[in-house]
C-alpha cells in the first residue's frame, strides 16, 4: 500500500501520466487524458505539493532530445506547406512530452524515487492491460452473438475481434507490455492465491492478444512465449539439479505442473459452458484470414514495399539542403501526387519519415536516441519489461511507423532512459 506522505501522491500522479500513454493504445477514452495529467503534474510542481524538488544535472542525451525536438518543431513549421490534422497532433505531442520530461526531472528527487515510480508504473499498466483484455474478450463474445458496443465504433468502423481500437496493432502492443510485466512477476515469491490470480490474468491477456486480429501480435507472442519458456526451463533445470536427492524435487516439479493443469481445466471449462445463441462466423473468418496471411509474407508486405519503393525514389529527387535539414511534412503530399492509390499516406518507416522531415541531421539524432535507450534497457534488470516492449515497438516503427512524435508510447520509452541517466548523474554528482 502507498503511504500518505507527499511523494507518494506525486509518485501516483506522475506514474499514471506514464500509464495513460499505454492506456491510450488499448482503450479509446475519447478525451485528452494525457494533457489533463500533464496539467495536474504542473499544478503539483508550481504549488509545491512535492516539498523537495530534485537538483537538475544535465546529460548529453537530454540535450540531444531537446535539440531534436526543437529541430522537429521548427522544420515542420518553416517548411511544411500543407497543414494536416496529425501535424497539429504531433506538435502537441512534442510540447507535452517536453513538459513531461521537465516535470519528471524536477518532481522525482533522486534515483531511488525514480525506481519506485517505475515499479508503480508497472503495477498500473498491468492492471490496465488486464482490464482492457477482459473488456476486449467481453466485446468479442458479444460480437460472436451478433451484438456490438457502440462506444467502440469510430468513423463508421467497428474494431475486429477483441480489439477496442481500430488499430488492432496498437491494442495488442499495449497488452504486450502488461504481459511482459506479468511474466516478470512470475519470478517473484508469491503466495498461492496471488500466483493463481496472476496466471489467470496472463491467460486473459494472452487470449485477448490472439483474437485481436493483429498478425504481428501472433508472431511477437510466439517469440515472447518461447523466450519465457527457455528462461524458466533453464532455471527449473538448475533447481532440479541442485535438489535432485532431496524432497524439494517433488515440490519444485509439482507446483508449476499444478498451476498449469489447474489453469487449463478452468480455461476449457469456461469456454465449454458458453452457449452461443447466434454465432457470427464472419468475425472468426476475418481473424482467420488475417492469421493465414502470415503464410504469405510477400502479400502481407506488398503495400509496404510500394511505399518503400516510392520513398527510395523520393530521396533521389531531394536537393542538398533537404538532404541535410529535411523538408517538413511535404512528403505526405508528394506521396499522394506520385501514387494516388495510396491516398494520404506515409513511408511506414521511421527513418524514411525522419529523413524527409529533418534530413540526415534528424536521422542521426533519432538513431542516437533509439540506440542509447536500447542499451540502457538491456543493461538494467529493473527495465526488463520495458526492454521487451521497447524491442517490439522498434519493430513496429521500422515497418509501420511515421514520425517519432506521432508515437506517444515510443516518446515515453525514450524519455525513461534519459530521466534514469539524469538521476544517475545526479547521484554521482552529489556523492
């Protein structure tokens, strides 16, 4: 339980601001929650609910992020001819995330407090992903019986399967973060009822991912389950070898088998008792069609190949200044001009989009931030769930991403290592 001292209030508010980013991937809450939370945290900073402000010590990556943000804002304002809705959205994201970076540095006093904030963040995301998976499964059940929930309809489109968003890849990405956190919790010493609840929760999340209609999620889920199995199988072998001649061997082998058997029994008994008065087979057919297309990678990537070929052609027609500094968002209109079949579209690769908007300079800056974040996540055990979701996010933006500031979750995943390194430098300076 959280204590009632001031910092815990700050901890909850700031960590929920982080969590709201991933909630936005999974649930269409239809109001500016992130902006409201930024305002609340600003209010806390200004009016002194946190008694002890942090001492600021900068680091090179912090300056790189700030410089890239200013470059991005200035280039799209100066060079972009047309104004799109997402143009305004990206500007709002860049300013909001700069504020979040400032608030995190000033409100979180030291490294220890930041680690506690991350732990709170994990708990919130896991609970939110569980809730969204249960809502998704309920929606899917109703859809199979010919019913729908009007709230989830957007632009005349009703999300497929368990997805609560029209972008089912976005929905599954949010669930993946909760799943990776849950797998981490399995390594903790938990009482029987807590471990049972954790297994059931993970089963809900896995089922929601499978029926989300996202092809990528099936691939990533398979890889994640294999990694989880190999990690735990190695640990189990070591434990068995160490206790082979003792009675502990029976307990070591019995507990995981008991949990797995019990979960399977509960799972199948639940689905056997569901009676479908009207089975909407079209929903199942659409999900199966998307899954079966995984067997034809050329078909799955055909549209992206068209975009990447067009992007390659556009780079050849750029002048020297555009190559170095970019040309804002004008590449969107060029996509429409050169390929009318695509409509209003983008390259589906973060490096192409960054190159068109901010040139080689922007690509260098964003590559530095992406690589630094990956190294930071890999070398710190507390960031293991973030390492998993960050790795998946990188794969997403390499084959589907547009601008860095179009993806709020990626921005947050870059900010966390920057804040962490800032706090580490503060610690060294103070010592």
